[in-house]
């Protein structure tokens, strides 16, 4: 069992920022990440709204910059080490991973969100063989092909736009009348793309194919139909990663962590930052800000116990 001042769960922008501020405060800490560090911002195409990059920056580059900054500050980043449980014994937390157990007086949860699945026949069987949850990661495999994006929000719109320079035809399948996006500029880009078609009032019933995706069965305006495509990109929302916290008397809303102005949860010593926080805008700038506050608050909490 390793003793730490602070354990940070999640290696995205919020967690890495917390790590940077924690190390600057000379806390003995570790950042645990189920992936390779950097967070889901790495899956974004061109990030145009992060201050300091007037021409924008690729999501992968921004994620790597966060990671390198944290490492250069002395942050111990343990990748491919998913957290299994978090419990509290007296005044300390026990964080159990697939590899180790950590004990610390304070924890910051910055685990972000995971993609929801459609839950239709063929989705699991054809995952990685035409079914994808990341247009930025897998778009290049569908150059000159016909693809479908399933979803009705900003995520679906971004995926379609990321694919528009690669795929021949993109069909955005949504249950809504039209796409609901966060910024007007995205609507303008969708209209100008030329190869994006929105299919409203549509519900995917199955993803079809033998060894790879060949199409989707849908119900559109009450009528059954089939759309032949080579790929299906699922963008039907995300859910918070908080199941490992179930043993704690923690206040959650819809699975998101409820925090106060210091990013403290209902459990003393447990802080949270980033997309997993209830009610906060899901933006990288917000994640960085909350990671900063969480780390400074955790420092004050730890020192108040000495």
C-alpha cells in the first residue's frame, strides 16, 4: 500500500491541471488514468476555443501538451491503471486499482465521461469493424465512403464536420427535428459542408453486416427503411464515470458529482473537477479552472489536518 498526500483519479485536462498545481504545492501525489493520459480532448479535431491558440490546435496536440507539462512538473502519471473502488476509513481514503492500493487524506475525482452506446443488435459485434465512437480517431479509415453519424447534439455535429473532409457522404441520423448544437458557427459549417445530410425523426433499430458494417436498419417517421453505409459513428451522449465511488455516502445527481465552490463534494476530503461535475459546462477551459481550484482546495484541506 502506497501512502500519498493526494490521489487524483483521471488524467485529462482537469486531473493533469490538478496534478500540476499539487506538485507546485509540493504535495506527494499520483494521477491514475485508465488510458494513456491526456483525456478525451485528444479525440477532438481542431480545438478553436482554448485561449492562447488563435489559429486553433489539434486535440491530440493539446492533450500531449497537458501531459508533458504535468510530467515536467514532476507529476507521477500512472497510465493504464483504472480505479476499481474508493472507500474511506477514518480520515483517509483507500483507492484500489487493478495494480495497487493507495492511502491518502484527499482525493480528486476527474474521471470525465464515457460514450453511451445505442444498445441495438450488431453494435457490439461490429465494434471496431465499422462501428466507432471517435470520428477523429477512425475517420481516415472511411475516406471516400458513405457513413452514418447517430445522434442529435453537438457531439454528432462535430463528428459529421470532422468526417466531411474524408467521407464521401455523411448521414446524421437523429430522433429530433434537427440537430441541436451549442454554437451557431457549427450550424453554418454544417450547411456549407455539402456532403452532410440530416435524417430527422429516425431511430436506429440494428446495425447490419457480416464481417464489417454494411448498413443500418431504421424507422423513419414510422416507416421501416435501410441505409447502406460503410461505417457508423455513435454520438448519443456520454455518462459520468462514478460507479467506483458507490461505497461512499456521496451526493450524486444523474451520476455526476455535486460540489461546492471549492470543488469539495459531500464527503470531506473528496474533491471533483471537469466533466464529471454536476451542472458545469463540458468545456476544456472549465475543466482546467476546476482542476486548479480542486488542487488548491485539497492543499488547504490537507494542511488544515496537520
